[in-house]
C-alpha cells in the first residue's frame, strides 16, 4: 500500500516539474517577445494592419514576469 502511494507521489511530482518548466518558458517568451505573443493571440482581431500599443506590450511583459516568478517558485517548492 505504501509503495503505490509513493509511486503516485513521484508521478505527480514529475508533472509539477513539467508544469513549472512550461510556466517559465512561456513567461520568458512573454517577457522577451511580447510582439510575437500579440501576433499569435490578438492580431487576427484587427481589421487594418495596426500595431499594438506600448501599454499592451508592457502588460504582456508584466504577465510574463508573473508566470516566470510563479514557475520558479513552484520549482523551488518542489526541490525543498
């Protein structure tokens, strides 16, 4: 019985590590390439060839920072 619980905990831990890495990758992408994120997510909504506002790009960067910090915090929590 103990072995099965231990095996489930390991599987969940691996999934948490993968999720942490994904959060960090997406967060860094949002920080470093906000215009590309805008093109993927929102450019199809624009009829004319308008560019995103600087405020919008900065908010994408803030969201990326939050995702990155969350991913790092989750990874640290798993290590400790």
